[in-house]
């Protein structure tokens, strides 16, 4: 690959204005790449729900200049975080730091995170009301078409348009997402309604084929709760589908009073079906690259969906920095090689962690041992520095140790 010798900056088009898309736009902009984000909604925004920002992505966002903004709207997660059985018996602590002890972990309201990312971009970068309907490319340029009749050209197109990605079909043959058999009820509740709640705690209760979790968001003023319940009826994937509050409460009847007391105070909730995909055969095609859920949709049982999308964004920006348009297809192939060795592992572990949380084990003691041992995997997850890995791949054609599928198990 050659370093750029012309004065024209590389042009990137990002399809999708969610966490992955806006993270990609910020990472690209900060490395001198001209970027435009095309979002299908008429305005940026997202239905309120909680999301974790873990050390592996927070260190990247802080390097982009978002440390103060995230600290202002996030809720620090730390002391008192623990796994419990359904009756409240403590299984063990939840790891909330990387291996150095850095507590880089926030509970975030998605709308707050999106607002921080959007404010980091220059005016005009995000173009709302642009639903992408088509993609084409030749040896010189990629072209996008939109439902509003507009067209756009770019040197590289990044599909950050989610698990139901419109652009994914231009990379691989369409395959439907796989339903997990689980419906998740979620909602927000004012912390003042639960005055005895631990301020920084992320708590998970496990058992009886289901699990329940709570963590703080929006500077600790709100608690985000999620109840994961098995269902024989496939549920749509939607952040805004109204759930049955009474059905949610009944699903956890007889559990730890901490859970049942919280649910008594819930007035409304939402639900969505949980889907993921098996690893795709490919993430890239010429000048088109998939990112985030479009590339590696995963179940939420590690809380890594948004975090892995942020890692994708940083890796792409590093690899594209200073390059010529002619280099893009080769760069995207390198991006896929670098990233999928890690995301394949995270996808698989998210599925396995869901089985642990739902106590689908003949022996709960075995489940509890695996929960305790999972701290080593979490350290591998949180210690990873995608920027350093991408710089090594860019400058030396190598990936750092710690990226391969079995490396986290090594002593």
C-alpha cells in the first residue's frame, strides 16, 4: 500500500447513525478522512435503553476527546457489583476493571451516548432522512442510492446499519438472523424510588431458565433493568414494542425481594426479541465494509455489541489513515482479518454466557465455577487496545498477541 501523495482526502460514506456509525465517523474525522453519515431516520435519536461502555471501548472514546462528556452523562459502575442466584445468594463479584485496576466502566443511556458522539462531529456530517436502497462500485469509486432519490459517491462505504443491514447483501448471500428463544423486557426506573439501591452496582440474578439485571445510567439518576425470559413465540426485534408489565412481574415471582420490589414499582416496560448470527463468510466486498451488528451481531449477554462496534470503527480509521483511494479494497481485507479473530470469540462467548445466566446446567456448582473463572476472559476482553493492534497491522503487517481465538486461555 502507498501513502497518500495527492491533496485529495479519502472520502468515506457511513450508512447508519447509531453508536457504531457515529463512532466510525468520529474516528475517521479525527484521522483526516472526509466522512458523511447517512441516517434513515428524520432526526438522530434512539429509544431510551441502557448500554455498557467497557474499558476496551472507553479508552478509545477518551482518546477521541470524549472523557469529560461521557463522565458527565454516564454512571460509574463499580463497587457492589455481583452475580446472585435467583434467591439472592451471592455467587461472586462482577469484574468492573481491566487487569491494571482501571475502573473504566459506565452505564449509559443510549440517547446520551449518541448525543455525545453526534456533538463531536462538524455540522453537516450527518445527513438524516437518507434511507439507503442500493450500492454499486467499480475500480474507481463506490456509489450509494437513497429512497429520497439522492445519490452519493465515496472511496469507501461503511455499513453500520445493524443486524438487518440493507448493505450486507452486497457482501454475502442474505441469511436471516437466528432467534435465541428469549424475550427481553427492559425499562428505566428512577433510582429515588429505590432509596436503598447500591449506587454503582451492576447486579445479575440467575436461575430458572431466565435472568434479571440492573445497572445505573444517566449519572446514576436512573436504573436500567432487563429481564430475560424464554418464550416459544418469536418476538420482533424492536426497541419500542410495548411490553406487558404484569407478565414481566409474574415471570420473576418468588425471586430475591430486591427484584420483586423493583418490579412492583415498574409502570411500563418494553420488550424485544434477541437475535444474533453465525459468523459471516465475509465482511467486505471491494470498497464496502460491514461494521458492528451488520458484521457480527451478537447476543447481549456480555454487553459487548456497542463496544465491538467502537473497536471496529477505530481499527478502520487507523488502517485508512493517509491512504490512497486505490488502496481501499486491500485495506478492508486487512480490517476483516484483524477484527474477526476477536469478534468470533466474543460472539460465541456471548451465547455461552447466556446459558450460564439462565442456569441451563445440570449442576449449578459448575455454572458458578464458570462464572468465577469468567473474570480471566473479562480481563482479556477489557485489556485489549484496538488502536495499538491496528497500528501494528498497518505498519508491520501483524496483529498483536491476544487477538487469536484461544489466546485468552493462555497463562
